[in-house]
C-alpha cells in the first residue's frame, strides 16, 4: 500500500460515505407479474447460491465475492478485486 502524500486528506476521505451494492443476481419479469407478487413468494434469480456476487462501489463494478454467514449476519467475503482502469 502506498504512503499517502497528504495524510490529512486520507483521514478526511475515510469519512466520506460511499454507496456499496451487492448484487446477488437479477431477473426480468413483466410488470403484471411483479405486481402479482405477495409476501413469501420466491423469485428465482439467474445465479446459483454458490456463484459469486458482484460488489458495486458508487455504481462501478469493483469486486466479486461469496456470501457468508458470520455471527448470524449475512456478509460477503471478497474473492476478487477488479482493476477498473482496464
């Protein structure tokens, strides 16, 4: 890891909120089918439970990982960090 040229700036940036989204999969369905869903209905996604999930930081695909259960909480173990400069 690089030593920051401006440590004060780095400390400030650590407090900037960033949206992180974990995408488990997706599905396309007609609006009528969506409107017909009820509590407890299951919607099948395009990925298996063992497939990796995508992590988006500020709407940019940044990493991939696997779902884990830790202390009763659902989490993600990062398995791959993508170089978004490519």
